[in-house]
C-alpha cells in the first residue's frame, strides 16, 4: 500500500519540523530504539558464548541484563503514546511513529531470543550427563548462523538510524544465506549417527538454533518498517527478489 506522501523525503527526526518539540520527541524515541538494539547485540553475543563455549557466567549475565531491554521497551511505548496524544500526527508523521512502535517491538522480541538461548545453555549444563563441549562441527555451524543473524540485526539498527533503504535491501539479500545456515545446523542436529547427544540435548540445541534464526527474521521485519517510513510502501508481502531488483534499479 502506498500513501499520497510516498514521494516526499523522510523528515529529519533531529530537526526541520515546524514544531521543534515534536522533532525532539521523535529523536528521543529513535534514541531509545537504538539503545535497545545495542543491548540486544551484546545479549546475543553473550548467549552464543554461553551455548557454544560453555561459559555459564555469560548465560547468567544475559538473564541479569534482560530487564534493561524490557524497561527500554516500556519507555518506547510510553514515548509513542505521548507523541500521538500531544501531536496527533497525520500522514508521514504518523507513518514514522507507528513504524517505530513496530520496530521497538521487534527489537524487544529479538532480545527475548537471546534470553531463550541463554536458558537453553543453562539447561544443557544441568542435564544428567551434562554436555561439557559441543562437537566442533556444531560449534562452527552455530557460529555461522550467529554471524548471519547478528550481522542482519546490526544492519537493521543502522538502517533505523537514518531510515536507510539500501541497508534494508542488504538485509533482504541476506535472508537466503540465513535460511541455508539454519538448514545446515538442523541437518547436523538431525544426523541419526550423532550418538554423543541425547534427545533432550538435541531439543535444547534445536531451540537455540531456531532462536538465532529468529533474530535474523526480526531484522527483516525492522527493514520492512524502515522502507515503509522512507518510501511509503508496505513491502511485508512483496516478492523479495522483485522488490530488491526494483529498488536497486531505482538507485537504492
């Protein structure tokens, strides 16, 4: 869906609006989201260390820091409410506010995935005959999936900083490699000859793999909202290949 303001440039959230206070409120909302994103990246990194390198302290660190993201998410919700009530934004301005609300939700849920991985790492540690170390090929596969997912997420946060369409398209282009990395990891975990792992251990690792892949999916959701703000186009259900080709051809 495209609104009548799609061709207008996206307002600078730091200035340029007729109501300076409104600019400041939008800038504050974006700053909260960017801070949330930084926390999520750190949480995901720590969660992977807990799972792959068996660093139990990192798992507890993730659990201890989870409320930071939750509190920021509440701050973002409150800021959205304030902007709508005080300014009653319309057209492009409303598009920005609603999109940023959805972005904050995806960032918060990505943080939940890091917490899930940390929880699975602790469960693995506590299982009878606990897993002291992952097989090397599983370590490499988890790291490959992490690299894809975390890179996409970091790019999505950078895209929010400037409503960058080109960065968002790059995230869409990374979706197939993310999917392949996830499939490879599931293939390794489903290998019937993997006798060193118990069924419960495999479930924990599969749950962690799914959580990592979801971090990348949340990045794609954020990229969709960035494009919605920048171009006024709802691209959630658009064919990715055609969308990328069309927008790249337009110079993005």
